[in-house]
C-alpha cells in the first residue's frame, strides 16, 4: 500500500497515549536528560505554524537522546493565568476558567496531532489550585526570608529576629530598605508588635511599598513595562499613565551580583546574556550628598539647615549616584525624577504650575519610552537649589523625565561638559557648561574623555583620572557627604496585578500590616465574583467577593475576627518562575517536588524558547531558583544549563489590488500584481489560504467576503497574481497558516520536517507553504524503499554492498553531528540525498533500512514507528532503540565509479578499485558488458585513462 499517512499517524498517536510510551522514570539507572520548552499561554486562536518550531526542535532532540541511552524528561503544560482570558470574561461574563479549559483542549489536540513525545502524565497548569498552592507556598518562604550579605544568601526571618532580640540592629549587614532603624536589643523588645512588623517588612524578600507603576484604567490593572508601547497598552491600545500605588515587590536586587556572575557559567546565546547584563546594569562609582540650600514648599517657604533638616523629617540633602565622581566640579545643575519624593517640598510657588504641568505630561509615558527618547529635551525648574559639597557652589534643581525614580536615587548630578544629554539640557535652558579637563572639546557637544589633566576642579587640578577619583572619594568620606559604592540598574520586581485571573496572594491585613495565612490553609483559592471588573470604589476585582475574609481562628491566635485578604493577585511571571520543578514531581501533594526527584533531575539540560523573555521570565526564574537553593530546596544555582532561542517564523502575506477610479474611490475591480504599474490601485491583504503559488483562487475570493461576491478582475495570462510581503504572522494580516490544514493535507511528519527544513533554528524566516510538497515527496520515496512495485512490503536479508553501507554511515554521521549542534535544517537535506542514493542502488536490505529508520525517527516519528513495526520489531520500541554507531571505515574511498565516455559522451559508470593502474583499468573497462554493448563489435582506436577521474574510449 502507498504511504497512508493519515491512518499511520492516528494509529501511533493512539498507541503512544495508551501505552504512555514517553513516561519518564524518576529513579532510572540511565543518565538523565531534561528537555524543556517554554510552555505556552493557551490563547483562543490556537497554534499557527510558527508556534511549533521550537517544540519540534526540542522533540527531535528528546527522541534522539532516548535513542542514545538517556532517561529523558520532556514535559508540557500551560501558563494558563493571564489577561486575555480575563478580558474575554469582562466582555462575555464567562468565567476565565471556562475559556482557559476550552483553549487548552484545542492546544492539546493540536500538539498531539504533531506527534510530540511529551510525558503528559506530568502536565501542569498554572491556574490549577493544585499548582498555584505551591506558587503561594514559595511566596510565603520569600516573605519569611531576608538577605544576609555576610553569608551572601537568603536566611529565615526568624534568624533576623533572634539577632534583634540579643544584639539589636548592630552587626546586621542586609539588603534592606534605606530607612531601617538603629536600636538595641532592649529597645527591640520594647517595640510594639506593630512596630516590629513594620521594621521586619523593610528586610523581607517580598514586601509592600509605594511604587511607580504603569496604570491602565481601561484594563483596571498595572502593566509590566513590556506590556506598554508608546504610552498605550499593548493589548487593546488603551492609555497608560505612571501612578504611585502600594504594591507588592520582590527584592530581586539582593541577587543582582549572583545573577550577573551566574551568566558566566551557563551555555546561553551571548546576545541574550548581554541583555541580562545590561538590565542588571552593574556600575562602580560613588554616592554623593548635595546639601539643600533652601527648600520652599508649594504653599509656604520653609528654610532648612543643611546640618539638621526639618522637624518633619524632610532630608537635608539630595543624594545621587555617579560613575564619574571625578567630574563633580563640573556639576552645573541637578536633575531629579518627576516622581521624586522631594519634588513637592522643593517646588516654589512661582514654579508650581510649570512643575505640575510637566508631571502630568510625564505620566503619559512609560519608563521604557522615557529611557529610549534621547533626542527630546524637556524639564522644569523647581525653584530650589543645592550646594556642591566640595566647593559650596550654588546649583539649581530641575525635574526631567529622563531621570527615573526607581533607578539609583532618582537624582543625577548634571555635568554638561561630559554628558551629551546634560549638554543638550544645558544648551536648551541656558545653564552653565564648565570645562573640567584640559583637553576637552566642548564647543559643539559634550566630551566624556578621561584623558588629560583636571582644570577648574579645586584640589584635583593637574591630576589624572584615577588619582582624581580616589582623591574626591576620600574627601567626600572625610566630610561625611559621600562614599564609594556599587550600584545596579535593576530594580526590585513589582509583584502584583489589580486583576482577577491570577494567583491570590496568601496574605491578610491586620492593623494595616500584612500577615501570612497558615500553610495548612493553602491553596487560597480564587473566590467567585459577579463581574470581573474593579469595584465601583476602585478596588481590584477580588473586592467584589462576598464573605471572602480571613478568620483569625484559623491561626489559633485570634478570637474569630475577620481580616481583609490581599485584593491584588500575583503577576503573570509568578507561576512560570518555578514550573520546571513541578514537572519533576507533578503529583506530589506534600511538597512542590520531592528532594529525591530534584536530586535526580537537578536542572534543565536543554531549554528552548523565545528571546523576548530575556529580561522577564528568564531573569525572574533565575532569581527564584537561587532563592530555592538558599533555603535548601534546589541543588543547582542555575536552572537552565543550555538555552536556545528559536527564530520567529514570519508570515508571508498576499495582496490583491483594488482599482481606484478617477474620483479617488475604491471600486470592486482588482488588478493583477504585474499590471498595477498601469493603474491606480490600493493593496488589500487577502487570506493566504485561498492563494497557491501566489495565484488567487478567484471563486474562493468571491466567497471569502460578501462585498467581493461580484468582484471583477484584470488578469495577466488568464491568472490573478497576488503581491507578496513578509510580515509578522497575525490574523489581522490574513497570513496565519493553521497546522491543522497542513497535517490534513500532508501529515504531521511532513510538517515537522518542513519546519526544520525552512532554515537554521535560531534564525527568523518567512513561511512559504509552496515548498512543503518536496518534503512530502521525500517521505513517499522513503516509504517506497521498503516496498516493491506493487506496494508490497519487501525487505531483503542479504548482506549490504559497500555503496549501501557508505550511504548509510554518511547519514548516521551527518545527522548525529547536526542534532548535537542543533542544525536540523541540514539534516533534512542529507536525508533526501541518502534516500536518493539508496533508491539509485535499489537498496532494500534490512541491515541498511532498519538503521536508517532509527536515524529518521526523531524527525518523522510516525512513519518510522510504522516501518519499524513492519520490520518485525516490538511495537513502540523504536523510542528506545540504540542509535546506530558510525563506522568511519565505510567512508574510506577504496573504489571509484569511473565515468566511461565514448568520444567524449558519458555512457556508463564502472566501479573499480582505486589501486588499479591505468593499464588494468583499461582492460577491466573494455571487458565490461556495458562497454562491449556500446562498442558493438568494433575495436577502439584509443583508450584514455586518467586514474581516479575518467575513462574515454575513442571509437
């Protein structure tokens, strides 16, 4: 029978599911190998052909590793909390879980029909209470931990409390808030319970504080920076403004140095590691305090002494962090962020209107937009001044949106002679520009040079960069207005969303302070609510829950008082920051994964996913992994040993061209692409599924939209040729190709091989269905090797020839090398060459074909399973069959197929040993039956033999 891919693929997909073929063992004697894909968010649109690219690559590698003798864990699940399901719930009233369940069913069907070797017994869903119970548990561990800088690790908050009780705050070297108190053990003991909890919150690894966030009123939630584009939400295009809110944060900054150093020990793409290095942004410099000369409040003037500050606790200085403290004598103004806590106190009555207008303008921009815009110069003067701590110079204080409240201290010392942005600002507002190095050229732009000697710089005049820097730091430390410091650009991670469809935070509030619920009460399950919108008073959707309160009797400490739960839910990255551990032990009800399972699997050996997660998921995952190691729950410092970013499969859009009439109106006539230069037209995206080889199916086009039913066409050569453009694959461009359609037409094995054939895994490439037919023909040709002319399965047990062995071992070597370096596209080409060679050799030898099936199996598992079974092997056993061993001896060239020409025209090929001398080659060639047939009884006039090249018979 011919290659019946539909029957074959359904048969083996059922078999794998029924027999749990790819179930991984947590206690195998084999070496382990953990292959992981970044799990998908199950959208309502399902998969398009771009989505499975990374999954196919990881599946090939997982299957190959099984054949190489490894116990492979290759799981799959769903990152199933998220804003899209919630938005749909708002529009329809349908619970997000219903939508999510339906979407997961679609994804599962699509994934199954592509033939992935996932261990579905370990499936996880981040929105399942059985799963997010442990996300909540990890949150609780973070809440109950602090970072001990001396030990360079997280430790229990109980250990911190014990230190406070015996030694007070003395000797504590922690990553904590700036405003921690200094106290003795006796003073600590005298603190009220509320005061103690307030102080501990300044040390906890997850804590509450007022933060500047991206607030989207239309969506009723805070958005991450990567969810905001040009001041609007990426989803829906709603306005986003900067707003201060009390938010949960996680002290990822405690791990900044470890996150930075860890990049040196993992096999990740260098561009991705560089993105993380830049995001972490380590800077070595100094902090400097600029004393406030006069602070004038918005309503009344209040003079502040630099030495004492005010009675209200307002700081008496503005602190900045700088990597060029040597330029301090070139400071001509200070810039603080519009959100800086001192803006109100610094703003004089005369400047109030300007400052308020500028702040309102800034709120419309995201922080990413503010950082990216290096050309626009804007700002506003507060009306107040500071003094230079080293020479007493009077320096004006401004606000500008290029300074961010969350980076460093939210203030910068501006040195126009050495920084271009400061230079442009100074020119725009006519502020002084002070030359501080003798070789600076500052007539037209800033000159950040570190060469030359200092001028106009008091006690460092005449010094070089290193000496000047050391001298300035020493002087600042001597007068108590500065010190050397290491700073990081990375800020603590916001950990909250004002939405419904996310993990509830396991916290209740008493006296305005957060307390954890009991571990025995986990999971804290999402309550039912009537609508998925914020309340009428602006609370998050969870504020709509009825009788959803914490009963103090649960803790054993209260008398049944009811306390408010946290109404925000966890952010989208919470559940994805530890999920690879749950796959190790997915059914464990007692812990997130057992010590034994973690000890066996340790970490992920191969992780495949998109580079867009570089500074989000991948950074947060590394952070949580390091924390879990600190508390003894993980073994490895880094979670993902090797990572590959697959490229994007782009859409290949097609266009039709609407004819525009003389009055500029669109008609219902369409001009073929080759003729548009002669007409005035307007391009319209057309569904690529009604186009083949860029030729429009006119009947399907008319049926596609009602307004095109009576369309007319100006054709070229009787056909309508569409225009083409490579764009992002999306529904709006009608260039989405559904894998279901291709599998129906060509089969999953063809789709798998074709996606690999498109180009190198890491590169982006356009989708073009036109080439898939060639891969389908290859699989039919491969199938034919095992069958005779009547499609009867026929395999010979004869010993293979040298040529057959050579063809086999070439492909064994090539595919093994390609898979190990993830060059899957070149393997597909090599398979085609090998099958062509064996077809030409009329090979049907079991010794060759059985090994060839194993080599092909990771790429085309369904056809391989079928042929493996037909060869007499136990059903399903190809998954653990031993990968053929390459023998280099078979590639040694000891024979050569001489092309034999008659009067210069090649008529046949004759294989002869390369050791034969020309006279012997001539004799063997002339004696060959094919040559005798061409000579037809004639004697050759001359025979020319070029050893190892050619034989030419002159007749």
